[in-house]
C-alpha cells in the first residue's frame, strides 16, 4: 500500500519535473512511466507476498475468501462462486465510466478503438499503464487521450488491468460482474438472523 502510494507520487513528481512531454514522446515516455509504475507494483507484490499467501497472476480461487482480500500484482484477480474481488469490480466501474465510450462494452472494441480484451493478452502492465497515462496517436486526427491528470483513472490502473485480464481469460462474462461481499458484512447479516 505504502509503496504503491510512493510509486504514484514518483509519477506525479516525474510529470512535475519533466512535464507531460515525458509521457507523450513515444516509447521513452511510456517506458519511463511504466518503469515507475512497475517498480512500485513489484515492490508492493514482494512486501505483500512476505506477509501473506500469494495467488498466481489471474488465478481463480473457489471458496477461499481470505485469499481474495487483496490483489498484490497488477493483473491479479480473484473469483469466488462467480463473484469478483472489490479491486476487479472497481476496475469494471472505472472502465465503464472512462474507457467504454471508445473501447466498447466489456472491452470488446469498436470501429475506431481496439478490443482491450484481446490487446491485454499481449501487453504488460507497464505497457498498459504507459499508454493509458500518456495517450496514443493512432493516426493523424485519431488520438487516445492521456489520462495522467485523471486521478480516478490513475488510482484504478491496476484495477482496470485486472478487470481486463479477467475478461481476456473469459473468467468474467459480459456485463456487470457481481462483487464478493466483505466478510464483516456477512457476519453482521448472520447476526441479524
């Protein structure tokens, strides 16, 4: 958690020092941002792996709610009894609000933007983060905007990536996924009965 915050802070500092030029200048800009984000993700994963059990990337866990409490690496998601973890659900919500207009419902693509369900199969988180933050000019006049200044997107990059990885693996059907209930909510509901 702390390392992730530091990683995002480093991105903000890089943007402040170098300006948006660092993001919009091709492979170098995307690589710099991707390295900053990936470094935080790797450090976060190592810290959390030391403190708890670890799922493989994209691994589903049926009936193991404790393991579903935290996703430590970008792309990790947990599905229990057909319901997704909170981070993956937040990724779905952010995708629906920000990305769906161009990339289509459920990451399926459109006439002018690619299927992210397919594209995420061959892209690392660093590649994905660099493109989202820095934008991309597909052809003259057709541009994917940069989202580096959008805190909703930047704070949910890992969640969006996890949602898309789950869609790419066909572990989530089309439409709004159901979210796992928090264990404390379940306990309070069972106390009411």
